C-alpha cells in the first residue's frame, strides 16, 4: 500500500525552454508595473497620467521634477536656472560619488533640485522642484546653493517663489556643511520675504529633518499634498525614543494641518487653479513700461 | 579613536554650563520664563543681564542637568518647540532694546517626541533661524559641549561662532550617523573620526571662527578666561554699523 501513500501533492514540471523564458523575462522593463503605496493595487505605468496620480485611488505618486514642471507651467515658458551646478563630494566621503551617479542616472538631473522661472496662466514666478529619487532629495551644498540662488534671483527679479519640497533632510555625506545650508537658505528666504515677495512652499511626500526645520516652514502660505509626511524627527527615531508605536496618521499632512502648521492641503487636480489664485492675489503692482 | 574621546568629553555633564557662564559674565542677571504660547521649557535658559554693571546683554543658553533629577527637569538638554520659541521671544526683545545676544549651546539635538512634533519643532527651529538672520544687534554663539544638529544651529546663526576645545558640532550624533550609514550604532567611534566634528577640524573647514583652549582649566577658570574674550568680541562687533554687520553675517553663511 506504500505505493499509494507516496503520491505527491504536486506535479513537478521541468521548464523546457528556460533560455527562451529568461530572454523573454529580460525584455520586460522593471518599472512596467508597481504597487500603489496608497491602495496597494497593482498599477501599470501606462495607466499613470501626466499628474502621476494613482488611477485607482488618486494617491499622489512620486512626481519626477522635470515632468512636474512641464505639467504645472504654461507650455514653453520655463527657463531653467543653474542647471550646470553638479553635486560634489566636498568631504570626500566614501561611496558618496556612486550615490550621486545613481541619482543622476535615475533622474537625468545634476542634483536633487530643479530651479528656474516661468509662468502659470500668464503670471510669472520663480519655481523650485525637489526630486526625491535623487538621494531622497537630501540637502547638501549644491541643493542649498541652488535654492539660495533661487531666492536671491527671485528677489532681484521681483518674483514670487513656489517651491515644491520633498526631502529626507540634511545630506549626511556632506556632514556639517549640510547643516550650514539651513542657515544659508534661511538668509536668502528672509531677504526675499523682506522685499515683500510671496513665498509659497508646497510640501510633498516626504518633507522631513533639517528641511522642515528651515525653508519648508518659512513660507507665507504653506500648502501640502494629501497624505504627505511632514515632520522633523523620523517616525522610527521617535518610536525608539518613546518605546512604543505611533498612529498611522502621525506626521501626515492632514494631522500637521490640524496641529496648525499647514494652511491648506491641495490635491494635484486643484494645484493649477490654487497656485494661480495665490499668485494673482499677491501680484505686485508693476510699473507699466 | 581620538575624535570619539572628544565626543565623550563634550558630553560630560560636569563641563562648563550655561548657568556657570552667565554667573561669571554678568554682575546681575534676571532669568525670564516662558514662550507666551505654551509653557516654560527648562532646557533653555534665557534672560537679561549686565556686564560690568553697565552693559546690557541678552543671554540664551541650553542647560543640561548635573544629576538625574535636574536632567529630567531640563529634559537632558533637548528642548522642544517651547524652548526655541522662548529664545525667539528673547531675541526680539534684545532687538527692541538694542542689546547684543549671546547664545550658549550644549544639546544632543532637539527633543524627538510626539509632543515636540505636534507643537511644531520644525517650525520653531525654522523661525529661530529666520529671527537670528534678521537681528541687527551683535550676536555671538559659543558651543560649550554638544552642538547637535538643527537644535544647535537654531541658536548659532550668529556674527561669530566659537567652540570650546573639547566641544563638538555635527549634523547628527556619531551614533545616529553610524546607524544610518552602516546600520550599526556601535560604530560611533569610527563615525566620529569621519565626521569632522571637533573644534579644530571645524575651524579648518571655516565653519567656526575661534577655538577656545580648555587646557586643564576648571569650570571657574575657563569661565573667567572667557569673560574678557566675550566682552571684547561684542565690543568689536558693536563698532561696526548694523548694515555692514548684517551683510557680513549673510556672507559668513553664504559661503558654504
């Protein structure tokens, strides 16, 4: 009877065309589909629209900086500033150059922020967009320099600033020099503010650390995207400190708004309209030339 | 492992403290309390004093405890938003009455708790930075022990930044740094070597303006040594007109 008992519960299949299968697999791009962080449904890249919203739940997916600029601004109006400044390794930190190269390959950008000027429905403004695919858009000397120049030039040109922020905070690999960027950018924001110009940060996922503790919280009107994490210390760090778990909505933009540190949460579908209105309200009277 | 020895010295709770420095510097001092919004944070001490019985000064400093009881009251020298908002209030007061601001720093970093986040520690530090960048009175910051991260620079956007010889100033604790980069906080001493957090290294990087030698001085001796140095530095800053001083401060931090 042993013969029957040995019967297996599964049938082994020898893959006959392994080589062919491997080749076919290799032809499928890695980023063809991914799970939405919001609803966990599988979404195909081809289903994602120009605004990078999850087609199933409207979750605000990571928005590549250059595409965000194209999506937001009037066609053909964007002029990039300081494109040529490239990330460097000032403290010669081991392994950092490779990280920079990877970020550059992923984004096609020289550093984690894109700056420039353009128009939204005909209203001129200066813009910065941070791209979290580039070393979590952390702030080192070059990110700090580009942002400082953004505010300095906007002050010179009498332009409001809209800054799409995403950042893991100060960039560890540049050590104390990253910390100094908090002071450097703050000063430029302050001068821009003293010139009576509007600064409108838009906090996107995630906005944390030294960036939250400087220019993310120095705006006149602070907007945020739905469900973006906005905080200073990392959630895990705090959980370790207090030795217990924190609720799921901890540091969510909606919570931070309730706590009083964000003016409005604006979904991407309403950002054109919302930003245009704010630019219109804060338009400086220009002398007609 | 020399850098890590400095880290340990910087953390010694028996080092020269904010209160000891205030007592040495001022012939009279009144501590002022509260941020007018939430509470009085005990890890940040601030108030108004007189130097040589004649010259008014605002002093704001971070105070660690010398024993467990005091440390709990002072939250181990890690301030939440209320402390930074008290500092902002006292800085604006100094601006109004045109007296210099001395800040004394000794913190592992701002307080990382849910309450701290709830009441906007990020915004409090950000506004402290803005306030310091706009002060037209002379400002001097001295790092006495630990100068940890955002909680330290929030009080160090000054005309001049000095460090005591065995103090440290860094973006993160060496333990935190090691755990982020190598997922192992036990490698802190290796991290400390790499991080350039000692006074001499930071002077070389032009992050600070002066290193104050500690030699083997007692706290009293060190404070006594510092008094004329602080008085002279503030007097020198005062001789420069406010616009020039502001422009210089801008350039000082613009260069990084």
